[in-house]
C-alpha cells in the first residue's frame, strides 16, 4: 500500500524538532536509551550529516541520516545511510523505499560511487527491504578497533 502525498526532501533546521522523536524511536527500537538532543542533532548537521525526511501533509513520519564515506586510496566517495526510521503506523507504505531512493539521488548528485547501509542482525524486515531495493550483502571484512574520546569540558 502507498499513501497519497508521500514526499521526501532534505531536512531544514526547523525539522529537527520533528526528527528528534524519530531518532529516539529508532534508539528504543534497538533497545537503546536515547541521548540525542536538538543541540546534538544541530551539531550532526554542522558535522556533515545529511538528513532526509519523509512526510505526508506537514507531518514528518520518517527520516534517513547520511554520513560521508571515502575510499581515499581509490579516489571514491560514498554515503552511509547510518539511520533510517519510519514510524510504525507508516511502515509498509513505501516511505522507507522513498527514503532509499532519495538517498541514492543525494549520493549520485554528490558524485558518490556507492551507498552503504547496515542493520541489526535480527532485523530481517530491514534486511529484506535493503536487498529488494538493490543493495547487495556486504559483510564487514577484517578487524576493526575503537577508542573512547572524552569530551573537553
């Protein structure tokens, strides 16, 4: 089923207040306690995150957050669809697919040669959606390491 009036566009600063509860919804969906604030979302935008919003009428019902990636040694750029979330009442109505299509357009317009996305191993619905949308399975290869950096106060 699709919904009449489905649209996707780049987010504007005024949209962050409607995006924040969706970010919290995604965190809770994965069993995390959300810590994002309006200030942290604004910082994400300044840092280079591209937010796309899916809406009907004036109501934002889903979003995607795109982060820049690079394979510098190959001269290639890409985007990671770090978040994609659609409110449960609007799932199955092509909002997710519209966000994926818009992310592809943003990547193409930016000269990117690839778009990446990841999901929780148990989220088989998201996995099926990504595969049906043209993504290919791309298992992570090799060791990866992390380090916590304490903020300057």
